C-alpha cells in the first residue's frame, strides 16, 4: 500500500512538473526592461560624421549580421550630399551660396562613400568626438526602398545581431524603438503599430518611399532614421524611414521588405 501511494505521488509530481514545463512551450514571452535595453543597445549603432573637428550623430543602424549594418537609404544619400557641400565649402563657397544653389557642389555617388559608425560604449557626449570610429562601405543601396546595407571594414568590438521576426506585428501591438534623436545616443521609446500602409501618396513622386510601411506611434525624430523597431521579444520588425506632420506618426520600412533585401544580399536563405 505504501509503495502504491509512493508511485501515485511520483506520478502526480511528474505530471505537474511536465505541465509547468510545457505551459510555456510555443508561447511568446516578453523580455524584462533591463534585458530588452541591453539587447537592443547591443544590436544598434550610431552613424557619425566629423567635419573640421566637430563630430555629430546623424542616423542610426542595426547589425543584421556579424559584418553588415542595415540603415535607411536616405542616411547614405544624405551623407554623400553633405560631403559634396563640405567640398564646396573647402573650395571657398559660402553656406549662403550653397543654400541658394549659387555654388557648384560636387556630386558624390552615395555608393562610393565610407560611412563611419560607433557602438555602445564608444560614445562621449552630445557634440563631442567619440572614443573611436569604425568604417563601412556601401554594400547595397536600394533605389526602390529606403534601405541600405553597409559592410564593416576591419575588426570591431563584440556586438549582438538583430533577429528578424517570423511574422509582421498586428495593428495595436506594442513595439520598442532605440535610436539617437538629435544626437541623444541610445534613446529608448515605445509605442504601438498604428496602422499598416501599403502605399503612401509621397511614393508617387519618390520611388525610394515605396511601401509597405508600418505606421508607428512611438516618438522618433531626426537621428532615429535607419534605426530599428522591435517587438516584445527583441526581434526586428522595421527600419525607421520618415515622419509626417502628425504627432507621433512615423513610418518604418516593413519587415517583408527588410527580409527581401537581406535575401538579395545572401544574408538570409529562402525557406522553401
């Protein structure tokens, strides 16, 4: 009798522990705040530019492999334009003449430039020079979507790699943003997916603004461009592209577009 009771007790304990173990299998889990911040900071970089001893953060990027950073295409094109304007300034043109289009500004192909970046821990302060910089060259720059891939040159410190989410978030789902608005490095905000936009009117005039987009309610500003939107598991679901005049309404290049670009660059395999 005692032996039977013992076997029964062991069975109950086994079943109970199995239920406790398997209750979480296949279900999503959320990272704690500290885990999320550490993970998102570890996959995020600050794109920086220095001119005449003054350094500033102008965009954000996300590690999508050990040697490749994804960012917004307009960040790369904007830096190329700025380099052209700085060449004009060095040649004697004034900012006034450049602003009015009266000066000859060299056209620098964006595919040809080097894009410097820094990682967490190499940031000094707003407007100050970083401890060190790393360089990339442009691996891929989309003419259809506001995306670019940057290939890292040389060695860099250990870092994380963003994992693409398996599926797109639904409208209303929570998401998290990390970026560098106005040079305020590694600023975290959160919001929700406000809408899914297949196409925007601006795309008719600018092919680089082709959809689809996630409309996001999280606050972002200049310097967030190229940064990631992440779900509660810390998975990448979008890249910050642009804002409109509506408060807390920014637009992120959709997960499917990110996946397509990574497949094209052979950073992901096609699942058949």
